């Protein structure tokens, strides 16, 4: 891919149908459960991206047999029955938060010495809350540098289980990592969440994937969340269908919103495992029409108005909404997304900086920002090696002349074919 892509404005309403690739979040969760399972699993609709490739590569380094057919979007994997074939590995997880966090839980449940590392940004992303909870369950898991960030070193001898407390305000992936490893502890596990749990739909997704592989948990996701997992349960290999990525779908629903057109995203419904389908509710508040059909969810654009919204549960779509807000009548306020500061970049700071380049007035808060539209300006957009910055700001170029996206290759992290799919949708 070139170092930059200039986005060509579209002067008409877009009418299109698109099916995004499989969900990254579901793919990586299914890979963990399938890897630990008894027997063979076949994952259909699996995503092929940097984040899923590093997960697959890591599982192969454990000695597992994993066959990934990119052409048919399927992954075949023979599980290890909870016993990793190899007792040592030095794993590179790039900048994939799901990979390093989920694998840390997986190896802690096994036996051997494992080291997990990533790119420079990954070494800035917190993981101590997960390590602390694993130690409460009997694991030997530490931050190599002693700063609470990767690299992580796990000297694994299985986990006893019991009760563990984990903070919920940084990342729900910590809780998901603990949940998926919990069935292989020697005794029952009870996980208590301290403080607000961010991105609750992702925890519900984890529990749903676990159920599909045969493990049940008793969850109370109220003001004081706690989840219990009985010992002695085992994942069972199965055929598992992965639905399209709802975070990726948000970009195409946004295309409809900002061009006044209609875009149908196939394969998603209100019953999706992914909370990010709720992004369409934000667009509906802004003035769009939303239609759920047998084939998917369609958005019809219209005159947009600014809204105030808490996006804690769907923060991966906050950048998309930030760009849509450029074209609304009145300011849009996004709150509840302080945890976005610990992603591929500080997404609150990055979003505000690039929206200002395009002319918007932006007020930043600890947990979000207020975006007030103003006359547009051409701009070259920095993406901070963050795939969601590239994809969301590409949409601005559909209406604002002179938008150039730096480092479009960063979309390979979760959606390698994004720009070609965007070109198909916009004609």
C-alpha cells in the first residue's frame, strides 16, 4: 500500500450492500477456546488480519496444529485438551491487545516458561491488573520490566483457582482472559470486578463463545459484577460460525449517514454477540433511519443533528462517530471512553487533534470530547499506527475535499482490505 491515500469526495448519496470480514474479537476468543478444547474445531468466517495472524502463529509455537485457509475464511485447529504440547515459547504479539492478554491467561493455566512481548506501543499498554489477578489464582506472572507493562514472563505450573479481584476500568480484555482460562484451574473460580466495568458487551461475548464450546459460567453483571466458573469443565471442539465484524460495519453505516445514502451491512442483526451493532442507535439519534432486515442492518442517512452519548460499551466506534459529528447540525458530546487512552494510541487525544485539522472545534475531557462543527479544511491525517484512525478519517474525505490519509497500511491490523471495500461501496 502507498504511504498515503488521497480520498476522493463523493457528490451523491451512496447506495450499497457490504459484508465486512469476520469479527476480530470473536475470532481470537474462538481460537483460545478451540486451542484448549478436547478434539477438533472448525471456525468459519474467521478474520485474516495482523491481530488474528499473531494469535495463530503463537498457537503454532505451542505445538498445536492450526490450518488457516484464507480463501475460504476457515481455521481448522486440533485442541490440546488443556495441556500445551510445548513448555516454552517466546511470543511476539505485535500490537494486538487481545492476543497478549488472552495468551497470558492461556499459558498461566499450563506448564512451562513463556515470554510475551510486542511492539514499542505494546510495551506502554498496561497489563498489571491481569497479572495481579492471575497471581491471586496461583499463577507466577510478572511484568519483566517491573512497570506493569509487557514484556510478560509466566512461569506456569497450573492455577489453583479460588477468588480473584480485577479492576474493570482499563480493559474488559483482562476479565475475558481470566474467564477463558478459568475452567482449567484446579478449583472453582470466582472473579470480582472492582469499580466500573468498561465494554460490558465484550465480556458477554466472551461468555457466549465459552458456552458454544461447552463451558458455563454464572454471571452477575450489575453494579458489582462477579462471575463464577465451576472447576472440571472442559471446552469441546466444535464447528463455530463467526459473524461479520460490527466495528468494521460502523464505517459503512457512517458512509450512509454522511452521504445521505443507504448502506446495508449483511450478516448482522440486533441479536449479534457484538455490542458495536448499537452504533446504529447513535446514528438513529442523529437523524438516520435504521432498518433491520432478514439479511442484515441498513442505515438510511438524512439531515444530521449533534447528540450527547455515553459510548463506554461501544468505544471502538467512538472515532467513527467523531467523524460523523463533523457533518451534524450542532455539537456532539462523547463521554465514558477514558479507557480509549490505553488503546493502540491515546485515542481521545488523537481523535481531537485530527478533527481540529479538519476545522472542528474540539473540547477534550478526561473521558471523552465535545465536537462542534465548523467550516471544513483540507488536511493530511496522521493515523498514529492506529487502524481505527485511518478507517474513520477516510470517511471524512467522502465529503471534504483534500483529505489525505497517512500510513493506510495500518488497517492491516484488523481489516486489510478496508480501502478496496470502501472503493467498492462508494463506486
